C-alpha cells in the first residue's frame, strides 16, 4: 500500500494558500469600499474615492476568477 | 432499461432514497452558517442549495465512475441484493444521526454500508482496503483539520483587515461573501454526493447486466439522482443545521464567510486530486476553526467531541448494518423482503420519533448562544444535545 503523502500534503497546502488568498482579496475589497464610503462622506475628492473603488473592483475580480477556476476544475475533473 | 428485474428496480429506488437522505443530512454543510447569521432566510437558503445541488449533479461524472471500480471489486461477484443491503445500512445510519442532530458523513455511511455488505457477501478480497485507507480514512482524518486551520487563519485576516471599516459595508460585504461561498459548497456537494448515488445505481445496472461495465451513468440516472438530492436538500435537515449553525460556536458573518470559503476550497482541490473526503467533516472543521478565531473564541468542544465520535463510528456502524443486511439477503427472496421491511419500518419509526421534538425552518435558530446564560463555556448547549436527542 503506497500512501501519497506528498500529494496529500500538496493538496492541503494549496487549499490553505487559496483560502487565505481569496479571503485576503475579498477583505481588501470590502475595506476599500469602506474607505470609499468614508472619503465620499467627508466630502473628499472623487479621485481618492475612485482609487478605492478600483482597488475594490480588482480585489473582487480576483475572487471571482478563483471561483471560476474552481468551477472549471470540478466540471473538468 | 429493458429486462430490469424487480429487485434491481427496488435497489434503484433505495439508492434514490439514500440520495434523498444524503440531501437533507447535508443541507447544513452549505447553509447552516448563512442561516445562523441571517444572511439568508432559512427557506431561501435551502431553495438555493437545492437548485445548486441539482446543477452540480450535471457538472461531471468522474466520481460516479470511481465508486464502483475503486472501493469494491465489481468483478468479485457483487449482486444487486448486496448493494441493496449496503444502501439500507447507509440509510438507517443517516437517519439515526439526523434524528440526533449529528452532522456525520453521508459518504462514509455509504462507503461503510458497501464495505460491510461486500465483506459478508464475497469476503475480504471484494474490498480494496488500500483504497479505503489512502482515499477515505487518511483524507477523512486530515481534511477537517486543514479546513479548520484555513478557516481560523481566514477569520483572523477577515477581522484584522476590516476592523477599521464601516460597519454597514462590512456587514453587507461579508453576508454577500457568505452567500457566494455557501453556494459554491452546495454546487460542490451536488457534484460529489449526487454522483455517489449515480455510481451505486450504475454499479447495480452493471451487476445486473443492463449496462456494459465501465460505461457512463445513463442520462435518466443522472437526472433522477440530481432531483433526489435536490429535493432532500430543499426539505432541509433542520436538526443538523441547528447543530452546525448554533451548536458549535456563535458564528458572525465574517466567520461564516471564512469557514465556507475554506470548506469550498478544500472540497474542490481534494476532489480534483481524487480524495473522496466528506463534505460534512470539512465544513464542521471549518466552522470550528472560524469559531475559535472569532471575537469570543468560544467553541463548544463537547458538541465537537460528540461529532468526532460519530465520525469515527460512521464507517464501522454502517458496515455492521450493511453486513447484517447482506446476511439477510443471503437467505434469498425471503431475506430480501425482510430487509426491505426492516428498512421501511426503521425509517418510519425514526420519522415518528422526530415528530416529538420538531425542528423546522421556523425555530431552527431559536437557541441560546454558545456560552451565554448560566452555562459555563465548556458545557454543552442544552438545545443542541438534550432536546434533539429526546
């Protein structure tokens, strides 16, 4: 009986990294939205608010891409 | 579908019945935390989960093809009656654990039933024990821990990075994240678990000679398996939803999001690698990790311990039930009828027991929070242990 410890370790290591990556991206997106709300509420410049919005969009797009890749994996497996 | 014997028809119906119990047993995996935090209303949550389970069933047939050839030896002379015994064993174990609100693994119940029935019917050589250890036991032990660690880290990140943000934005954002990640878990569950039933039905059809060995599940098998698991999911296993959503830890939206994201990731990467792990165990591990990393840091370890015992028991218990069933069907038609009566009788009895202490969409989250009130943090939540078991 051969136990593929390396495959198992890889699988779980990758899972850990993807989870932390996606959650970090999502949280960056949320806090960027918070910043934008704060800037706009203080009557700050639309440019600074816009910058935060771009950060949020990029962060959420990264999450969506990860989900898309996950779907691609189960559909193709 | 020509020349399918009466027994094969019964086995297929039983397989779909198992699929149905699998659905409501596992609704909690995806939706318990979303229901607990109020991100989704209970009825809406189970509807979304049901639809996504159905969709997931159509995504792939890879798991279905491995179940027959991998775990047990199809060439060892497994008869439809043996599969029948396995399924009855798995259904009874699933119902008993559901009655007690314990999130045990439906997959392990099915595997256990198959292993026990095959052992009794054809002997040791019928079961691939190396596959059992490498593809089931080791991933089963490791995956909840990995999901727990990932969810713990994810929860810490979620609270740290958004601490200064607007409450409103955080709340909306994390609830959206919860719904998205829970949906992904539902989809992955449909893909994994509906396929296990497809695999069993296909195995039965192969043993009966109705389809060629190694063929894909026929379309009607895919459709009926998908529908059965979706219906079961929509029914909602409220007892287990309460245990997972409220019994382990008090879960807030960021924790729910972290736990579900970790679970979805572990399930998807592992099934991609061919490890047949349990959705239930992964999701429970994720919730424990997220609970530990949350603002209170309180996890109800006594509930967690009871759950872990049930996980360890599931495979041998279902194997015993499946093996006992195989002894019965070995007696011929009389034994088969007797087993069918036992299966129906036991299910009906458990259903009657469950009506004494109803848990449904209306009262699923009406329990005191973990550690609140006079109870010390480490004592069991009364609502999650006593009344459910009553």
